[in-house]
């Protein structure tokens, strides 16, 4: 008698304890089909970053349009690199015309809240980017930005400007901005600095053209139609960007949730985040109040608008040269001297009392300030962990740095209102920027461990 148990003679409990063969095949088929769909979608661009090619450069064009938009809404970003790039001309216009009953510090809250919310959602959007949620949030936020632009033209009271131009415009920008930064690392590796420098030139172009356009359009058609023209230009720019921007790598469900505390076990990353807060506490003061300070020393208000355009034009050279240098000598080796010069010029800016001196400050400050900002937060956090976690790591940095953008320019405005001048505001802003440079030197030492080398 054989001891073998045939399938027909198996105990009922054992037979019922096994899954049906068809169920196993169906589950496996479903899993394999989902995996195959993801593989097929990204297989075309598998492997190392291409560092070029039609698709890669079309993504760079899309990101450039984002920067142009961020810089433009600086009528209303980061951030430019951000909105603050041209916020200075509207700070001046609101003080003189639309919101003349409000203090400079109160008006500055519109720009600072806007720029803060460009950074603040980075924690969520960075995580969503890593999980593969990119195009849909991007397109929805683009529609929101366009709507906010047209709504800004209808604002009349302070709370309306604060809500639409400050809070909502910044929030929609924050949904777009961090993922648009992170996607560059999918397509470029060795030439990442060059690619980021080119994307930031879009901000330079927007920051040069829109202040000039605004200065000439407002007297001709008024504030409302000037902002509406900006809205139509935004529609074209973000429409093109939505069609061409895309990720290359498949989604990665990295461990740790929204906030990856293990990233802060790296002391270099922790100190880098602190330096970001310190830097943003003072970095936007000079450009925000440059037109106001020019008018205060007797420069024509018609010309003071152009100081922002001059700074943004100079920034194009700074952005590109900083990106190229970063590929050769490392991002920190570029950021440290550029940020240091920006801090020194922030000290010097209030002492410029003639049109020629203010033009000189605008040119040099635009070059070094935007040359520095075309790198963080895009380069260094990427080098402080795995590529699969880059969205979350950049997002955490942006969210933390938002603390500095929120209170930086209002503090400077309050100092100006209390003292009646910009010298003390310049000392405050220049001091915190130089503090950030000292922290970056510590980060460089932790990363490199020696005096000379690429970092």
C-alpha cells in the first residue's frame, strides 16, 4: 500500500487551505501587468542621466518657463528664481499709490508670504514627486496661478492683495516649484550645473522684461490691464511648460514618510538647512527696497523701477557662470564666495546716494546674489543622499528655509520704519547673510574634510 496521498484523497481542510490555482495566476498577472506598465513607461530613458538630447533639453525649456513665471509674478519665486525678483517695483508702487495708507513693513508681508509659500509646500510636493505624482498637481497649480494673476488685477484692499497675491499665488507656485527643480536631476548629472544655470536664465529674462513692461504699461493702460497682460503671458508660458516637462525615473516609495528625520543624521545637511534660514532672512532685503531707497535719495521714481530690471539682467550672467563653475569646482565652492559678496553689498547698498552708484550696486548685487541662488536648494541637498530621495530632501530644505523668507523683509521694513533710513536694515540683512556664509564653510569642511578640493 502506497503512502502517497493523491489530490483526490487529500484531507478537506488541507484542500481548502490552499488558494485556488486560478486566483494565484490572476494575482500574479495583475502584479506583473502593473509592474510592466511602469517599466514600459520609463524603459525608454532607463540608465544614467542622458545629460542632453531633445527630451532632456525640452524639460530644461519647461523649467525655464517656470522661472520666468515666478520672476514675473514678482509684480507679485522664490522663488526666481522667485517672485521676489521683481516684487521691489510693486513694493514701491503700492507704497506710493494703491496702499499708501499702509507701512512699508505691512506691505512687505505680501511679498514675504508669497515667497514663503513658494518654499513651504516643498515637504509635501517633494514627497509626492518621489511617489510619481507630478504632472497632475503641476497642471492644476498652473491653472490656479493663472487665475490668481487675473484676480490680482481686481484687488483693491490690502487683505485682498494679501490673500490672492501673497497666500494663494505663493501656494500654487510652491506646488510647481520644488518638483520642477527636482526633475532636472533626472535628466542631467555631469552637466547639472550648466542645466540649472540655463533654467535660471528664464528668471533673468522675466525679471528684466516685466519690470520694464510694467513701468511703461501702467501709465498707458493702468494697473489692472498691466496685470492682465502679465496673465496672458503666463498662460502661454505655463501652457508650453505643462506640455514639455516630465520625469525620467520611475516612482520610488522611500521609507520614512513625509519628513525623513534620518536625513538630519548627516550633520552637513542639518547645518546646510540652518544656513538656508539665515541666508533668506537677509538675501531679499536689498532688492525689495532698492527702488524705495533710490526714490528716498532723490532718484526719479520712473528710473528707480529700472534698478530691479538692471539687477535681473545682470543676474543672467551670474546664474549661467555659477552653474558652469559648479560643474567644475563644486556648488559649495561657488555658493560661498557669491553669497559672501552679496552680504558685503547688502552692507554697502544703503550708502549709495547717486543714480550711478545705485546702478553699480544693482549690477554687482544682481550678478552675485542670483549667481548664488541658482544653486541652492538645487545642488547641495542632491549631493547629500540617494537620488531616489532627492524630492523629499529638497522639499525639507525648502520648507525649513521658508522660515527665513517669511520674516526677513518685514523685519527689514520694521527697522526702516523705526530708524527712518536703510543703513540699520542693511546691517541686519548683511549680517545674517554673512552668518550663513560661515555656516556654509562648516558644511564644506564636513563634506570635504580638507582645505582644497571640489565640493
